[in-house]
C-alpha cells in the first residue's frame, strides 16, 4: 500500500524541473498560449546563450521588492557592453489579479525607458511549473553565457546579495 502512495509522489516531483546553482537551465519556450515577447512572438530560452544574463521573473504585484536593486541594474546596464551582458525581465502575469491587457499596455509604453532590456510575459506561470521558480514573488537569477545558473534568489534582495550580483555579473560579462 505504501508503494502505491510513493509512486505518484515521485512522479509529481519529477514534473517540476527545479533549477540548481551550477547547472544549466532547462530549455523552455513561451509561445502565444503561455506568453512570449510583447509583440506576440514566441520567446525561447535558447536566446539566453552567449551572454551573461540577469533574469528577473516578477509577479507585477511584487515588483516593489526589486526597488532597492534598480540603481544597480541601471549601473550594470550602463557599464557593461550589451555584446556580453543582457537583462531579461519576465512578468509573471499568471500570478496577478490585475488585467493582463492593462499590464501589457503599460509595459509597452515603458519600453522606451529601457531600450536595452528584453521584456517577456508569462501568462500562465509557465516558468513556475517548468523551472520551479516561486509564484507570487520577485525572482532574480544570474546566468553565465552557457545558461549555467550562478545565482538565484526569491524576494527582496539584501545589500550584500546586491553587491554579490554586481560583482558576479561584472566578472562574468567579458
């Protein structure tokens, strides 16, 4: 009887490809059903290869948790050559009660303020399911140019974590 209860649990755990420091991110795509670029085109995680990446996965309701990190992001964006470094912001629209069309329209209007950033939407919390990211949260990931995870944190960053991210990205983005 115990074996019958354990097998479904093992199967359910295997469905979630949780990310691990030092390992490559599993390949995913956000298409017209699950999200994608604001233009409606499919976003594919293979585009993360070749550059050090700061990936922000944000529930719009939790975006204030990243305010203390914004000035560092702007400095990284200003200081590091975009040939070696990219910022990908993925809005987890599946985690908010706010209307998706309204958020998408607001994001499109602000794209001019952040021309170097890649903006993507996840309409169904797909990356929560596929990568095991936290839902209803502000996730920050740093990837090397081979998509190996170097840093991961959910929630508001502390000052020492922000310094670690800054140092890590500057050392990798060459």
